[in-house]
C-alpha cells in the first residue's frame, strides 16, 4: 500500500497524504487533484478502490458472442433493464467474425473503468479457448458474473439453466411419443453446456432403453446452416427425432428434413433449446426447452451489484430449471420411409 501511495504521489506531484485522502474518499481535496490521482492509478496499473470504480458513469459491460441468435438480445434486454433499475448503464459488446475479440472487449471495458462485467456466452464455456483475459479480471478484483455453464477453474459466480434437466425433458418427450432412434445436435466437443447435455442424454437413454451411440451425436457450430448440415448426417442414420442445443440449430434441422423430402413432424420430430423470440411463429411452431431468461438475468445482476457494493457472494453456480414447451414440431413416431 505504501509503495502504491508513493508511486501515485510522485506521478501526480502531491503528498502521499493527499493520495490517501482520495483513495479513502475523504474531503479536503480539489476535484482536479482527485481526478489526477485516479488517472495516475489507471496509468500505473493499480486497481481503483471498489467504491471509486466506474463511479462517474456507473458503467457495466455486457459481453455477448453474437446477436443473430435471438436468445442473446433477449438476455441483453433483461440485463439492461435490471441494471437501469439499479442505477447502472450497460455497455453492450458483441463479437463478430473477424472483429473485436472477447479479450479485446475486456481491455476496452477496463479502460472505461466499468464497475463490473456480465458475460452471456463466451470463451469461459469452452475448455480449449483462451482464458487469459479472465485471469486479468481476477487479478483486478473486478466484479464478474457468467451466464450459463463455464469451466470449473474460473472463480466467478455463475447463473445457469440446468442443461441436464433440459435434455431429460427433451429426450423424455420424444421417447413418450414412441421415438426410439433419436439424434443429438450439440455444440463443440469442449463446450461445457454440450458436455453436460451429452452426459445427461446418455444417462436418460440408458434408463429408457434407447440407443445413443456416437453416430447419433453430431457436433456443430451454433448457426442455422450448421444445424442443417448436422441434421442431414443424422437423417442418413435413420433417426425419427432430433434434439438440438439451440433454436437456430433446430430450425436448420427442419430445413434439412424438408430438403430430404421429409415432413415435420409427420416423418421427423425436432426439439430446440432456448424458446427464443418467434419460435411459436415458425412453420411448424417449434417444440423447445425454454430457458427462464427473466429470473436468470435478474439474478445475475443481483450477484453483480452485490459484488460492486462490497458484499461477498458464493463463487459457485446458481441453477434455474427449464420448461419444455410442446408445439407443432413433434408428433408420435412413424416408421421412416
């Protein structure tokens, strides 16, 4: 602490006592000197005291992997509204292919002196991704909350939808309709939510007497086009039902079935995941597992604001139960032609 006081004092040209008064929020320091001390802290790489972090604008970063999947704008709306109610302003950071990376956004947000960061989908969910920028946040003691499952090594509170319950609901629904050959379209092999879904799926399949070998599990990027390609492989295996790890993947699966001359749900049943916007308006309306984004988003902000206010919060995972929403894309199994 004394070394920090001395370095900042030399940088600004004031006494260590003046620096101490600024850091402790004491009166008797001009606004110009106060700002100079805080700027010196940033330049020298020292962490601002929690009560001074981002206080001028009360900014909170919201880092999303994309906006094409409707679930992420939905999270942004919930999180933004919850932040506004607590007196904070969200700074939306969206990654694009070949654009600014998640690590780049972290540096930008640190430069803006944000009070905290919420991540909804990102590198933290993939074991083989780069995680150095999370270590930087840990070193700065910046409040962080992750939405949905992450690798275990990160010491941040997490708010997640229960992936195991979700897959149990989806597979159980198709099995109850008489489907015995069911395929899965999941995310990459190192993707933690997909790992959880696969583990749960194999447990459920074993309990229900269903086959779920490697040929019935296809890994995919999270896009409609990737879902179509993955589902095309599964259709060649003779599946009558497909469970997908997102709604865009499910819409891709429906497209693949139609391109193969099959009807949904008469020949192929498809289940999505998220219940994002307009899934009840597709043709047919999509049966999907709904993430409870409203309570999840509000819980994430409660955890973040508690950290900003200096309270200790559990560094573990808060699980929310999903809900199966049955619509028109699933029906009783019929033999494949």
